[in-house]
């Protein structure tokens, strides 16, 4: 009888410890865990995407001359919806935000924007997911701060929060506006 209890207890204990560690990692909201330095201080990847309505094409060459955010999102993405009010607030403050919509239905995006507002200066669509690979995304949403030369200065994986915007993004934009990195 005792042997049977040990046989059940040991695997259960191991699984419980692994689940606890995984849950902690998923819920830990530290900046160090979410900033991804791999693309920082490098030019944005080469890409060519159409606007959401398909009427115009933009490439990486169009992303220079201004300090801006590039935000990858989808209407079906729950964390994207959670960060949406923060993006709207940034847009109202005059921060140019370019959206890259991932594998979404046009009608769904238009409906979402009609209901909750559109924070994007321009919205591009990626129906294939190739830009996700080029930019090295882990998932949605992800946001990049781009300087006037088209260089990535900050990357945030996951939904933006007021703390991330106030502690990282806005101070960086101010430094970039003054010509500092």
C-alpha cells in the first residue's frame, strides 16, 4: 500500500512544482522578462505589406523620418484588446503608431475599430505571418519604438501597460526627440 502511494505522490509532486514555476513565469510582469534586446539598435526588417484595405503598399523604407511605434496586433487577440486603450491614449498624445494586423479578417478589424477606436496612423495587414518571422515575434501583441532612421530602439513583447509606457516608452521618445539614444 505504501509503495503505491509513493508511486502516485512523486509524479504528482513533480508536476505540481513544474506547474508552479510555469505559472510564475507566465504571470511575472518584470520589464527584464519582456524586453527583447535582440533587434534593438538594428534597422527594422525588410518587408512590404499592403494597407488593411489593400489600396496602398508600404515597405520598411517608409518607416523613417519620424519617431514612431510599430504595433503587431489582431482583433481576435485578447491581450491586444487589453492594450488598446493605452494605444488610443498614446495616439491622442500625438505619438504616431503604425499597426501591423496579423492573419485577421478585414470585417473583424473594421468592426473593432468602429466600436473601440483606431489608434493607428496606418494599418498594414499580414495575411501570411511572414512579417512576424522577420521581426522575430513571440506572439501578439508586440510593440517596437522606431527612431527617425528606422532603427529599433525598444521592443516590448506582450500587452503594453501604463507603467511600461510611462517608465520606458515615453522617456525614450523624449530622448530620441532630443537626438539622444
